[in-house]
C-alpha cells in the first residue's frame, strides 16, 4: 500500500484544481476543508460525513458537517454488512504491513512506523464510530438481543479488537433474524385473492354445517384453522356467504366472536354490522336485526350510516313493524342520545333525512298492516321535502289501496302516475289484480297490452296474475298462452305456475278447467305433492269422491315402489294432509271400510294418531261396528308409549267388557292414569252392552287387586259395580 500524505489548509488551493479536473465531474464543487489520506471508508461521527476517494493507492478525505447521513432501515443493514467485510480486509492488510516493517530498511521502516501509528488511530476511530452507531440505534428504539452494555469503555473495545466487534455485529444481526428466516411470513408469497376467497367460502360452509351450540373455544379453533387473516373484508365476506345460506344464527355467532376478540382491530366495523343487518333481513329476522341495530348506536365507529338505515328499514317494513320503523326514522333525524368524544371530528353530525327507500319501507309495512293512512303520510312527507314520488312509490301506494279494498283509489293513483312519470311493472301488476277482483278480464288484457306498447318489460308476477285472472274467468286456453311469457322472465319452477293456475280454476268452481290444466302440465313438468293435494281437495269439494280416491290410490302406488332414498326424489308420496283429507271425506261419505283402510295406511307411512282430528272419526266408526279401528288406534298409542285420551280409554274398556274379556278391560284400565272417573255414569250409559257375568267377574278381579294394593280408581269401580248389580227395590 502506498504511503499516506498529510496536507494542511495552505496546500488546498494548489491541489484543488488537480483534484477537480481528475476526480470530480464538472458539476461538483470542492469545499475548502482539510484532506486526510486514509483507506476507502464511509463513516458517520456525530453528524460528520467522511469519504475517501482513492487514486493509485492514495486518496483524500473530505469532511462536511452540513452533509448529515440519516440511513433507512435497509441502508443500515447494508452498512453493517459492509463494515464486517471491510474490517476483515483491513485486518489482513494490517498484518501484511507489519510483516513488511521488519524486512525493509530504516527509511522505509520509519514510513511504515508512521503508517502503523496511523492504523492504530484509524482502528480506534472505527471502534469509537461503531460504538456511536450502536448507541444511536439504541436511542432510536431498536432492540438488540444480548447486546453489551452502553457503558463499554474505549480500552475494553481496543482490547477485544476485531473479534469483539464481530460478536457485537453478529448479535445486532440476530435482532433482525426474522428477516432472514425462511419460515417467516414476510418471505412467503402473498396469497392470491382467488385462494383467499376459496378459504373464506370453505370456512363459511364449515360454519354453516357446524353445530350452533358449540362452545366458544371450539368456534375459535375452527376460525383459526382456516388460515385466514381476519380483516374487515374477510369478515364481511363470511357474513355475506352465511346470509346467502340462510344461517342467521351463525351470523350472530360471528359477530359475538368478533366483539370478544381484543386483537381484532376493525377500521370498518360499521360495514361489518351493516353486512350482518342485510343477512338478518334476508332471513326475515326483524327482532335480531333491531337488536343489532341498537348495538350500533352505542359507539361512534359503528354508528349507522344511510346504508344501515336502509337495511333495517327494509327488514322492518317487510315484517310490518310500523312502530319500530318510525322509531328508526326518529333516530335517523335526531342527534345521538349517547355523547361521543368528537375531538378529531368536531363537525361530525350523523343526522340524516329519510329518502325514497325509507319511505317505500314504510309503505311496505302499511301494506302488511293494511293501514291505508300511511300512504298519505308518505306522500305528504315527500311533498314537504319537494320530492316527486317515483313510480315505485306510487306502485306501493296503489298496492296498499288494493290491500285495503279501495279499488277506486287504485285507478285514481294510476292516472296520476301516467301524468307525472312512466308507470313501471309494479303499477301495472296492481292494476291487473284490481281489474281481476272487479271481474274485468278484458280490461286486464288491454292494460298489459298498453304496457307492452310502452316498451315496459313485465315481471313474472304480472303475467302470472293475468293468467290466473283468465283462469278465473273460464278462459283457460288464453291463460296457458301466458306461460311462454312467464318462462322468459320467471325464476320459479314451472310447476309452481301451473299449480297456481289450477288453484285459480278450482277457486272459481271450474273443476273441469282445473283437470285440463292438471293434465296439460304433465306434458312439460311433473306435478308435485302440493299440486296433487290441491286436486284432491278440489275433487272432494265438488263431490267427485271416486276421482279423488283414484288420485289417492295413485299416490299410494308410488309409495309401494320406493326401495331406496334416491327413489323419494322421483316419487310423490302422500303426506299427513293427504291422509286427513281422505279420512274426512270417507267419514263424510260413511264409507267405514275406506276409513279403516286409509287409517291403516296412515300409520304404516309413519304418521301418528291425532286426537283432535282422528278421535271423532274412530268413535263414529266404532258406533258403526268397526271395532278393529278402535283397537288399532289403541295399539298404536301403547307401542308409541303415549298416554291415550280418556275418551278413547273409556271406549276401549267398554268395548272389551262388552266382548266378555274382563281381563283385557281391566289391563287397559290399569295402563291408563284415570283420575276422578264417574263409574256410575259410565255403567249406567253403557249397561245395556254388558253381560252380568262379565261384570261379576270384573268385580271379583278388582276386589283381589284392591286387597293387595290400595287403588282409588279400582275402589270406585268396585262400589259402582255393586250398586249397578244390586237388584232394584219395588
């Protein structure tokens, strides 16, 4: 290495021109500062920047106090790596210089001695600079593991040398070990939106299928196992998916879990609550939605905005909760009841005025409650605000008038709609229903044709109501032509449309057209159980018992061909409504054999005895001589471990005693909890059915049982039998 030279301030002027021309570009200027010849290095000492520029082994050192070096975190890491590399190279160079000192002459030795002295000075300065950097970083809050004390003296640093400084640097680097760890999340690739969405949907499906009564720790484990970073967006997506699945209970469970998490710091908690309100509204849970809305009023971060007001208003309006809906409107217009700290947001004012969506929700609630006065209140509010009612608002007002039976007001409002705005499909739908009630099917057809000329696309409900109107008028062929229009805009299955047309025909008493539509629909779709039950009831209402019986037997045949669970999808089986309808019809026709057959089939299909529906039929059948039906009902109740009705127990007791089987009569009595039975009246009313020998044998058996164990019911029965068998006095 070449020798280093020291230049005083006097030598600056002659050297400046040479250095300026050889080393620096023309756009840089050289300040008048002392130069020191040292190896290449960049160090920061108390805000002073030193730089070496080498040329043929020599160099200059520029000292500038105005250039302060403030490294970033990444720059600091690079600088620490460079210090370690340069320290090793300097150590090797210093050792080579010491060897040259012993083998060269006196003159060269003197130079080397001077250079060695300067090297010691440089190392000491470097150690001081390292100490300054570490101290500065500690003052800035950087935490280092197992780092040496700040009060390390210069002598200790000099004695430890490069090895000690290397250990300090290694310990400093260990403080940032997480940046080099391969398993760290920072180095892992970011999860794509598609993968994150798949994880969210998978978690939502798992929550939907899980038990709602699971403990909190199990719920937390399920949430954490999904490997999802729970942000505002992810939580909202989970709630939205659960809302689409209709699991409103799980939505509330997610909200409760978020509220109990201290680590979850949401910046958009209002949006999460709003998503939950929307999910509860779609599930038609107005009470739960109102409770959640009241929780939102307790905090400034979750205080409702206009979207939240829309959600709760629509939910309450669909449920018909008018009082609660008007309370929400008052809250919307009033300042918060709870005082919030609005230091940052000094002009924060959450008060809002109701808009069209809120007023339409009020109209929906009025339709549910049939409060036609609410329509005038809404129109008055819109007039005060200077707003023109929309066609949807007019349509809801017309629907309200139609629900209240004020058909003349429906036509009046429809004329206002035609003058002020373009009518929509809702207004035409209400007009069609009104004309249907008034029996004006031709006018209904003309109204729909006028709508189509205006270029307005009708809804499925509009064409569906028109088709039912035509079916009620006996114009079944024209009604079926509307099916094509319904199919273009309908989302419901086609069988629902045909079922509604059949119901319209039967309601008007036109069974023949109902049968025609029932047979016609089988060309395009299979009737479901509701369709069959409607036809069954329609046949019986019109006195067509045999047709109803044939349809019922066809349903039973479908049940006989079911062997696996998959067969239930393709077979229509009778339900309890079907059996009850046929039992009532058979009993009304006094066809007791058919009653016995239908009742046996009902029990075979797994349906249970209902005392309110079936007891009277069974007693009437018993009076007609059908004892088997009575025994079948009794056996069914005993096997199901159900308590038979007192009337049924009394009848089965009398029936068995009439047959002379007093043991069976007594066993039926002992298996039923009879309390306060008037045996005298029972024996008097049914005494003509009993034989005297049967009563004597029964009294004897009862006396034996009473002698063994006391029984109030048996004692009353024994006394009543003695009085009944006592010969009359003349």
